[in-house]
C-alpha cells in the first residue's frame, strides 16, 4: 500500500498530514472562495450598490459553478485527473477571491469570480473529500469524514473573524476581499504540500464493501430528493444569515457575530454527528439533523430578537455540517474505488437547490422587504426532506440487506 504512495511522494504521508491538508483545502476552496461572500454581502450592498436581487443572483451563480464542478466530478474516472483538478482549485481559489475586489461597475467580473469560486468549491468539497476518504480507507483508518469536515466550520469562522477584524480597521469591501486573498496563502501551503496522492486502482474484489450491495434505484432516488432539500436549507442561511441580522435595526452590526456562531457551532458538531450516527444509524441521525435545522430556520422567521437570531445561527451551524458529512460519507463508502464520483452524483441535486433557492429568496426579500417568507418556504422544504427520510427508513425496514446503510 505504501509503495504506491512512494512513487508519488518522497515519504508516505501520515494520517494527520492528509487530514490537515484536506482541512486547509476546505478552508481555501469553501471558507474563502465561497463563504467570504456571506459576511461581505451587506458591505457590498452598502458601498458598491449591490441590490438584493443582484446579491441573490451572484450567490446563485456561485452555486451554478459548484453544480458545474459536481457534474464534471460525476464524470471523472481517471484518478490522476481528479487529483490534478483538485490541485488546480487550490491556487485558483486565491485568484478569484482577489478578483472580487475589482468588480465595482463591472458586474461580469463578479459573475466570473462567483462562477469560478463555485468550481473551486466543488474541487475542494468533492474531489478533495473523495481523495481524503479514499486514502483513509486504503490506509485502514475509520472511513468517516467528521474530522475532515471541520474545515467547513473553520472556514465559516475564519470568514466571520476576518470580516470583523477588517471592518474594525475600517477597510472597505474591496480591501476586505484582497485581505481574504492574502489570508488564503496561509492555507495554500499545507493544502498543497499534503494533498492525498493519486489512488491506485483497486482490484475488482474491493469494488464494494464486504457484506454490502449496491443501493436500489428507489433508495438512490429518495436520497437524491432528500439531498435537494438539504441543499435548499443550507444555502438560504449560508447566503443571507448576516444580511438577515443586519436588516433588523436592533441587531445592526451583529451580523458577523451570528456568522461566527455558525462556524463555531459547526466545527465540533461533526464529531457529535459521527457519534450519533454510530449509535442510532445514519438515516435516523439525518432525520434528527433535518428536524433541528428546520427549527433553526423557523426561530429567526418567527422572532426578530437577538436571542432568536443567535439561536438560529447556532442550530444551523450544528446541523448543516452533520447532514453534509454523514450523507457524503454514506455514499462515498459505497464506492471505494471512486468516492468522489459517487459524492458528486448526489451533490448535483444539492447544487440544483443552491442555484434556485438564493435567486428566489433574493427576489422574495426585495418584494417584501424582509426574509421571513423565504425562511418559511425553506422550513417547508426541510419538512419535505424529513418525509423523504421517513420513507427511506421504511424502505430500509422492508429490505435491510439491499440498503445496508450502516457501516
């Protein structure tokens, strides 16, 4: 096993290096290239004349880029190409973050940056996570992505803290984008140095987990629909949390704090969800996570208080990370020869939701003057996801061997 690695690196990587490199890759491709837009959106609206509709469309274009990347990843068979594209996404994340500072008066620059940022996010989230999961399985470690996905929560926290620090220095929106690009250099070095090596081809006998079967079409269709609902629930809060808080006069100036709480809640939550899934099963754990995320959306929709905003942010941070981590690990383990491809196919439905939801929500917010209707719609979509999970559990009960949802 290690001889295959030796051909591609002077010394075999240690588990901590692969994990830390993967976390750094997520900080770069998701935390900065995608999530920095959330705390900077109100500033861009105040200083660069960005409207609610344009802000929503830019978010949708970012997710369109993410979906394009997921589509590409779902086609990729060549492990060398998967690793090369992941490697390309790392420095490109820095470039497109800096590019955002040049877009005032030139909407196409912001559109290009957000689209390429989505592609980088797919590279980090799908190709990078697939490489890490594949390496863990080959090296005999527990095939869970909880530790790896702390990079998502840390990425949110870094984007929030960075925006708070640069705002305190009275930097305008453009300088803040440049500051995030410089900050990204710190994450580029370990992400690049500790990339998981190109995986060797697995023998046919390892094409599936021992004792498991390929999931049925019904299972796959339901999981795809459920992950669409998860994508809708994720993207509304991911895009508009700071703006929703800033729109309330009593809470003005506290938006970045709410976003920081999302990241701080998400970072340790991945470990907790791994434990919950081990205890009750992944589908049951996903049902619990969906229910809590529905609550996270409803609380700020029904109350304008600071407590409601912070409670919603904490619950959202603690749940979206678990839904993503458990779902991607669940499908990735079924395809040990190419976990990134399996993750990407499922993520296409997540991506469709991420394109539709922010554009629709931005238009709803502009029409009504607030985000309450968009939040209530999101809660309804999450409830549909819970119905799908309940159906999936019934399907599992009828054919447990064909589902094999526990590892």
